[in-house]
């Protein structure tokens, strides 16, 4: 079972914060075939939506806070951004940006779990989120990398009500029988400066071809195309500005 439309508690959007929006538009067009459409209203701050055909699939924005890293941020749908943000605080997380309205499109908050992994929540109004999920060129999976797996399980099940699969090496997050993400340990093989983080995976028709194109266009393969035991074929890429993302073969998530 796959989540194919924005669902409360599940991933609904991925947003790239980058030091060079124009370069990102070119790079992701070459890698995924995305078309960039920028909101020209001054109050929108140049926010740009990536489309696949007519479907909005992801966003990109300039860095807007001192010290903000170039990175992808995963957003989860919620019926009540204020209540969700309060639940995060009560569970030991932090509000990096308090819930705020985004025109008539929805209500947004930027949050962090107790280990510092950043994510956002989206309470939809006129804009529900990605119009395409789990299809080639769209968000298909999300992965939390953390140094305290048990604390992460406790936090996210309390805040979102997620289920946690029992796979010993790679527990999976789910809602109502639909798994949408995984939990990866930042063990002793990772440098100390690698902090807890969420990583989006975009579905593609061919991992090898997409990974090769991502590298040819100036990205770096952090994980070359690899078959995961009892799982999909994946790769992890760092774009030219330093933001990391994963890709996996469409139809093999979970």
C-alpha cells in the first residue's frame, strides 16, 4: 500500500533551501525534468515551485536565516499546525519557526525533534501539497537518520501517531498500513559532525541513469546505485550547492 496523495501525518512536500536558486532550477530540470515556476509577488520572496508536467512536486527557496544550511526539508501534512507544533514542544522538540499563514495556501511551521532533525508541517487550505507522490519524478520515501533510534521512535509515534515496523535493521514509519519512510542509525561509521536529519527520496524509473545524470550535471554520488537487501535499488546524491537527496526505483518503496 502506498500513499499517493497528501494525507494527515504523512509526507506531503519537500522544499529545498539553497544558496543559488537559479542554479538549482537548472540542475533539477536536468536531473528530474522539473519545470520551475516562481511566484513573482514581492511578498512571496521569490518562492519557486517545481512542476512535473502540470503537477507541483517540490519547492525551492533562498536561504532565509543566518547559518541555515543548504538542505532539503521534508514536510508532513497536518489538520492543525498549531496543535502539532505544541505537541512537538511537549515531546521535547523545538519550534524553529512558529506556525504562520502562507497567504491563503495554508499554515506552516518549521520544527526540530529532540536530536535536532529539522522538518516542517503543512496545514493545507488552497494548496494541499504535492499533486504527485510515489511516481517517477516525485517524492516517494523519507528517511530519518539519527543517533538515538529509541528516542526517535518515542517522539514521532507520540507526535504523529505513526506505526513503527519491526524490521531489525531498518524500522519503517507508517500510517494505517501504508509505510512511507524509514529509520537509519547514525552509528560509529559516521563522522561526529553528521547530525540527525531527514532525507527525501524521489522515485525514478531508472536509478542508474538518473544517478549518472545527477553526477554529470555537477552533483556528487554519496551512495552510488545500490541494491538494498530485501529492498529497492537506491542512490544518494549531493547537489552542486550541497543539498543531499536520495533516489529509488519507482514502485519499490517500502
